[in-house]
């Protein structure tokens, strides 16, 4: 169990207690705070907080955060497309709709469950029991390539390449709208959304550098097909950057128009190219993944 104490600042005065706490303490989402309120785990000036209660400057908030529940990860025999594998790492071509690792609402049938069946105990443990072998992630509804580490040494070597921006990640996407330039760079910092804690946003507050390069492959009426290269790898980076410019990724109901799916189940975004230096052999490896059927079908429809 973890106990935290927060003091209400002018920035959050008059807000409801759940919103105020989620802004003062970014590790807790607003929904998590609401659950803690129901469980009477939050005090305002020593008294149990009510859901509808508002806070004022100087209020002392005490929050009791229970220990996280231990998840029992089960190996599951889920077919995987594996373009490359050796004793140190493997490259997986993840299908659209598969979650990378267990989280709220998705406790099984994830990539990790499939990896545990395929690799057994041969996965790095650096990211803990919930994310064994996971060096980097792509979203549930993003398809394409990612690398998985089998040993801690391989994991460290791959993570260093991601950190120093030498890890190649190239995507294909279709955005809503047309852009004038044939190529360009979006260099805007990204941080957690101040209200919706599950989302990211372009902001200078508590943010990190985010750089996205793009090049037009083909233009359509109302859509643009792009090649996108990540220099940095922030959460939802491509989706946030293009949404901020007013040209969201087609099918993205989180950062785009929630009512316009264009017949897509989630964003039209594919991790098409992955390149890195093998952390053990020092050989440069590069892999490419063809556009999946859903992506090809969408291109045919907008043509």
C-alpha cells in the first residue's frame, strides 16, 4: 500500500476532487481516483472525501493507493508471424487488434501471452512480469513490426538504440485531409493530456521532445497516404502529431472524429519497416512488412 499527500494549488482550486488529484498526481487517472473515492481511500483535511466534493487552495488530500493486483500470465497458443528469431531476440509482425501486453480490460490473448507460449522462460525480465521481453510497443489497432528481447543483455542493447535515435521505425498511414508539402517534419513536444489521462497531447508542460518525419506517397480526394519515420517514440506520437495539425489518422476515433470510422476498426497505421544493430552480433538487421489486407482494402476504396 502507498500513501501520498497532496496540497491543493491555485491551478486546481474549485475543481472536483477526482479531477484535481489526477492533475496533481499524474500516476493516477481520473477513473482510478473515482474508484478510490468509492472505496473511501481519499481524505480531504482528514475527512473522507465525497465524489462530488470540490477542493480549495490549501486543502490537504491524503490518498491511499492499494498494492497492484498480481496478474497471473498464462501462455496461450496464439499463432504469431515471426520474420526473424535467434537465441537473443525475435521480430514479430503484430496483427491489428492484438494488445501487446496485459492491461486493464485486456488481461489475456495479448502478444505477451503468445510469446510466453512460444518462448517459454526465454524472455528478458527488465520490464517486469507483465511485459517480459517487450522493448517497445505499438498500439492495439496499429499493425506491424516490433522486436522482442529474449535476454536482458539484448534488451539493454536495443533500448540504448531507441534512446539514441538509431533504431529505425518507419510507418505507413493514411491521414484525413490533404497537406501542401510533399515532405516535412513535425517537431512538437508531447505530454499527458491535462483532462483525459488516457490521452497524450502537444504541450510544453511536463512533456518530452517528439519528432516525426513524413513524406507523401500518394494523394487522394480528402486523404493522403504517407511514409512516416519516427525520430523519437512517444506514446501515440504519430496520431497526436497529425491530429494536432488538423489531419488525424483515418479511423482514429480517439484523436480524430469519433463518429467517422471510414469503415476501419481503429486507426489506419502500420509499422512497415524496422531496423537495428543486433545487440550481440553487431550486425545491422532490417525487416519490412507488407501492408495488411485492411490497409490495402482502404486504399482501394479511397481511390
